[in-house]
């Protein structure tokens, strides 16, 4: 090693020793990723959303809410009584640049989607009550798939898969 580099290495090592305590002195802090949900029996009238000051009404006041006494902010989940619409939308995405949208209007709708691939777009629109859809895109790339279920539609169970030979399998 050339002798001219030794003083700069010493200065770099000294700077690292001085900076090391400053880097480790502060504790690491993180925000909670937990999102609290409404408890059963709690409802907020829609007219209170966006500036109302009344507290949520309770059919059977949960002990947790009564004990905390803390004011709760209004969320979209609070716009109607829980359990009245019972919509379910689930998505599994493995890959990159995939997008999935579930839009449900009505009551009792169930929509599940699995996208395993890249750059796929899947949209599910359920405009009725008690509708069901299960859609899987397997090994696909760049597909745009739309599922539209009007009122009274039969359940949609669909598998779209890219085969090893390059073909596309669509199984309903």
C-alpha cells in the first residue's frame, strides 16, 4: 500500500469511530401496522361522516369501547352497521406490476382472486346480491381480465393459465 494513502485511511477510521456512537445512540421507532376494526353491534349513521360530533351508537356497548372512553375517528367501515352487507373480497398476488380491483354493490357478495405472474390487470364487478367469483391467473403476463356479474348471475369460477408450450388455458 502506498504510504500516501495511510494518512487518509487514518482520517477515515477516526471519522467512522466518531460517527458510530451517533448512529447507534438513537432508538429505532416504528408506527404500528395494526388497523383497528369496528366491534360487533357498533353503527354510525351515514349523515355523521365528515364532521359530525356524535359518538358511534352501540347496540350492546362493548367493554373495550366503554373502558377506553377514547373518541374514535370515523372510517368508511363505520358508515353502516357491521354484518349487514357481509361483502368479502380477497386477493393473492405473486409477481410484479399486477393490479386487482374488486367492486361490490349489493349484499352477501364474495370475490376471490389469485394473480401469479407479471403486469396483469384483473377487475371484478359484482352488481347484485349473493354473487360469487373465483378467478386465478397463473403464470400469465400482460393480461387484462374483467369479470362483470349483474344481479342474478351464476357463480364465476375461472382459471386462466399459461401452458409450458406457450398456449393459454381458460378453464371455467
